[in-house]
C-alpha cells in the first residue's frame, strides 16, 4: 500500500513538472519562434529543415536504444552507465565525421551550396548532446522532471536571446544554427552540473551486449521512425522550393510545440512509471487505461482547437508572410491529435520487453505510409496531398498499435476505442462551436483569438461536466492540489 502511494505521488509530481516543462519551456520556444519568424525569411527555416533528418538519424544511431534499456533496467549499475556513456560518445564522434565528409553530397542533392558549412557546424550538436545522455537517464528514472524543467528553461532563454541578436544583426540562417548549438551545449553543461555523475574508467562487454541486445531492435525501429518523421523535409526540399519547405517547417514546429511536447511529456513520465508496474498485470492495465483516457482528454481538444483558430493565430503571431502555412498547420493538427496515444501504446511494448514486436510494427506502419506517399506523388497532389497521407497513416497506425498492445495487457482494441469515442465527440462539438464563432466575431486577430479560445474552454469543460467525464475530475485532482502547494510555498 505504501509502495502504491509512493508511486502515485511520484507519478503526480512527475506529470506536474513534466507539464510545467511543457508550459514554460515550450512557451519560451513559442515566443522565440514568433520573433525569429518575423525577423527571418521562410527560406532560412527551409535550409535548416533540409538537414534535420541527418542530425535526427545520427542521434538515433548514437543512442542505439541504450537510453530505453537503462530506464527499463531496475538494477542498472555504474558499469552499465559508464559503458553506455563511452559507446554514445564514440558514436557521436563517428557520426560527426560521417556528416562532415558527406556535406558536399547532401548539398548537391538539394541544390543548395549554403548547406555545406551549415552541416559541418550544426552537426556539432551530436557531440554536445552525448555528454548529457546518462544524466538525462538518471533524471528520468527518478521521475525528476523539475530539474529538467529548470535546465530547459535556462538553456532556452539564453540560446534564444543570442539567436535573436544574431538575426537582428543580419546573420540570417546562421542565427538559427547558433541558437541550436548553444541550446544543446548549455543543456549538457547544466545536466553535468545538476547531476553529479562521473563515468568510471570501465567498458563492460557483458553490459554492452545486454543493453545492445535490447536496444538494437529499438535502434532499427527508431531509425525507421526517424527517417519517416523527417522524410517530408527531404521530399519537399527536393521537389518543391526552399520557401515552401519553410512554410511547412514552421507549421510543423507550431504543431509540435503542443502535440509532440504533450506526447514527450506523457511518454517520459509513463514509461518509467509503467515499468514499475510490469509484474502486476491488473494494475498495469488500470494505470494504462487511465493514462490513455486522460491523454486523449487533454490532447484532442488542444489539437483540433488549434486547427479551428489557425487563421487568427498565425496572422497575429507570425505575420502575413506566413499565410501559406495556415492550411498546412490545420491538417498537421489533425494528424498530431493521436500522437500521445501512439506513444503510450508503444510504451507498453517496451515495458513488456517486446522490442521485437516494436520493430515489426514500425516496419508495417512505415510500409503503409510509403504507399500513401507514393500515391500522393504519383497523382501530383502536392504538399497538401502529402499531409493527408500523414493523417491517414496516423489513424491506421493507431489501430495497429492498439491491436498489438491490447494483447500484452488484455485491453482490447474495441474497449480502447469505446473509451475514446465520448472524448472525440465532445471535441468535435467544441470545435464546431469555435469555428462558427470565428465567422460571427468581428474582425481583429486579437479579439477573435481570445474569444475563440475562451469559448472553446468553457464549452469543453461544461460539456464534460454534464456528460460526467471522469477525466475532468482526474485533471482537477492532479493539478489543483499541486497548484495550491506551490502557492503556499511562494507565500512563505
């Protein structure tokens, strides 16, 4: 009983600080993104997007699934951590050299000579990041997201200010390069400062084999996922203009500030927590079901609500030169609505040690997406057609993920869908009201935006209360006591 109570407190605290990280860090990133979008051109963001996939693939190879393996292991020791650290650091230098050598080839592929120096400098983030990987693992295992929140806020503010200064001085795309590099460097330095962990001079072959045995399958699935998450940047950058890629990139970033951040917030808390329940099937199912419903209750209205207010939102914050990204953003929000559900279902497979099934599902889902992308390009449906392919794949992937995760915890696909339908229906009703209000409200982006957001929140809360949706009580029970506790501490 005491263990359950302790786990609950740890989960609540982790969710709160993870949410605080979401609000504070992503709020800061959003403000910085607004300023940089107004100072820079779509082409500048397009150039950075062209090389994003190469940095992302390198990070997956560097990690090689060791992070998830260490988090999952209850009895990981100093030798395990040191072995993972040295492997990650070695691979970081290897990948940096590979990108450095291939810089000219990558630049020629996109037809952008500017990419050569950008690639050679920006890929230094791989080395910076490798110095803080183990410290992040230790924080996640402790469900200590308070420290991560502090680190992300400090690094975000400092790097953002420097990036803005560079943009004001006319450095263009290099302001984004400097911002990214400085942010990762500061994060790694602060992780080393807050987490007093030093690697031992040891590389345990048995530890490596064990961790790589589990992580290798996650590595392959992670690589597949990373490639496909960034494949649109390659396709759009190769087939369409750099400016169009810039419009798409900022639409994705605006969507990800909410969707991917909520997904990461939920995933990084639920994985270690669910791992602690892996031996108790009934308890695991109950916790999983509650997390699924609560995540949908939060993410559905946020994502579809953002799609409903996209017009005044982008015009107000980014300016008229970003009008072309509005439709991209609206469609991307529809796809992003399901991301937290994907992550939680896949967490169950990792908790159960089914990295083999994890890999198989990635291959199946990406094969489906490949078909959708080929059809979109074949029929020349443009960027809109590519985004619709992503939406269709998101829904198909949810069915695939839930079908297989259900077998691991006896939470049937039909049962999961039944739990989510009421939340989805409420969300559609709220979005309909918000969209209609946008047609009636007077012109003026500020008034319209504030009014639509207010209407959406009121409608959703009232309908939830009338429908007696238990997730409303769950959210209230999670956050109100914590806010009261923080208020008391601040007043002392």
